[in-house]
C-alpha cells in the first residue's frame, strides 16, 4: 500500500522548495506533546480516574460496614418503670427527668443480595472500560489533528519557498524584458505586463506567508506550543495491505467499537442488578448497646446481639417490574448504538482507503506534468530569445510550471496525511507512530482486565 519512494519524493519536494530550511523536531514529539497537554485528553483522563474510584466504591458492597453511635442528653420518661418508682416513694404519677447516655456499635455483613453488588461491580467495570476507550478515541483524534497540523506547516513552508522561487523567476523575466527593451526588441507594454505578473507573484507570496502564520497558530492550539523546527516524517508503518484487512483491523481495534461494546456490558449488568429487587436480602448483624439512665431506669444496661436479618420486599407498586423492563430496553439501545458506530467506522475506513488508493494513482501524472511544464518553460525561454515566442507565452509557461509544482506538492502531502488518516480510521495511529498517553491506560484492555 505504501510506496517506499513516498518519503524520497516528499523530501525532494521540500528540498526543491527550500534548500536552506532545516527541520529538527519529529512528528512523534509533537504528537506526544499534544497528548500530554491537550484539554480533551486531560478531561477524559480525569473521567477515567473518577470511574476507577467508582469501581472501588462498588466493591465496598462485598465488605462489612461498622456503625458507631453515641449520645447524651435530656430524657423525660413516663412508663411503667417511672410510675412504679413514684408510687414506691408515695409520690403522685409524674414524669421522670434524667440525663440519658447511650452508645452502640453494629457491624453488618451482606451474605446474599440477589447478586446486586456483583452486578454493580460489573457495571462500574464496564463504565470504566467505556471511559478508557473514550480516552483512546480522543487520543487517536488528537494525534491525527497534531499530525495534520505538523504536516500543514511543512506543506505551507514548502509552498512559501515555492512562491518565493516564482517571485525570483518573475523578477528575472522583468530584468530580461528590460534588457530586451534596451536593445529595441521589446516595448513598454511588454515591460508593464511582466511587471504586473511580478507584482501578482509578490502578492501571492505575502498571502502564502500569512497562511503559514495561520497554520502555526493552529498547531499551537492543538499541540500546546509554537513549533520551532520540524522534520519531514516517513510514511507510517503497519498499514493494512487491503481494504478488507483495514476493515478487519478496525473491527478488532477501533476504540469507538470497544467503547460501544463496554456500554452494552454495562447495560447488561444493570439489567442483572434489577433482578435482585425480586429476591430476599440476607445479612449478618453483630452489635452491642450500652445505656445509662435510659427509659426511667438507673445505672447501666448492656445488650449484645448476633443475628441474621432477612429483608424481602413483597410489593413496591410495580416499580421493580418497571425498572427491569427499562433496563432491558437500555440493552437494546446500547446494541443499536454499537451498530451505528460500526457503520460509521466502516465508512471512515472506506473513505480513507479511497483517498490513499487514488492519491497514489495521481502522483505519477502530476509528476509528469511538472516535468513537461519545466521542459516547456525551458523551450519557451530559448524560443523567446530568438523571437519565436511572445512575452505572454513566456509568462504563461512560468505560471503553468508554478501551478504544476503546487499541485504535485499538495498531492504528496495529501497522500502522506491520508496514510496517517487510514491508520486512525482503524484505531491504530498511536501504535503506528509509537505515541503514548501520559496516564496509565490500556486502550486494548477488555472489561475483564479493568
């Protein structure tokens, strides 16, 4: 799929436009810098960390809970104890006022809850996997954006240098016409026409330099800093050799599809958790109570308990049934979301493949166009010197050569970018360029590995 001559051709295009420009930075540096500073990545990294704690919170349902309670305060009691106390003292029936103090400690351990905790842990693990794959999706997108910004600077710098060459050539033609005019072989109209084309070439150079500043600014937005010097990257490795291979690679690796699969698992776990409402819950409870001057009594009292509690909801107004039906529909929704994502991923792969396939086919005729335009320009120059060509022919041949080189330059950079785009459409751009996320995350991990 990728031709070995791609890098050589691009280097030739850059070198022909700028022999003095030296690039030292690498594409990998820019991608890693973007991944470490881009807000989209950092936002999703925080989400992944938050969901890790949600998994820990769900697992707490397997462990015992211990509650300690203590209190002190005023108590006014009127019961059989206080009435008997006053009768013994030959007092009338009155309330007994005391300062009550009490404390208790209770430990509870879930024994069985209809797999509610287990299902919740599975759901939170699936949500963690979904967030991780969302991070990987964003990372692939940011990496492609950084790659595009990186290549756009190289492309535009090459175009600026090409436009500067065009200005130099027009200045040479103006000087040539002036010399011809001094010999009586051209007139003021020829000089005016040549100078008009030269001024237009200078205006195009100013526009090209403006666009170069624009793409540098776009690079700063994506990567986080202004570029210093860049190095032309090679064609990416690990590309699929056919469209079918690309589609298979996308189905296996694309984080969007893994995200959708994790969402299905989360919905299934939520459905399983809804079934627990129809089952009893058993828990072990061990506790101790201490009271002092409570309920009208005197001195301290102690109570110790150890028991198994059962809670079984017999009727909830149909809420449990509605919840079960709702969660079953959420599974259907997650499945269809996954089907939609699959179609979108396949579309992106096909578009990228077409761009690469036809981009390669365009290079040969475009290169031949440059060759023939250069030959035509050279012949027109010779014919002009002996009077067989007009100045307009000479200027048009220069414009055609400039246009041919610009088209070839754009085609080569488009092809290089589309090679990276093809990898991104299959979910393997980060792996191909060797980039890594600044946080602990496994884009290929399954829910069971989370």
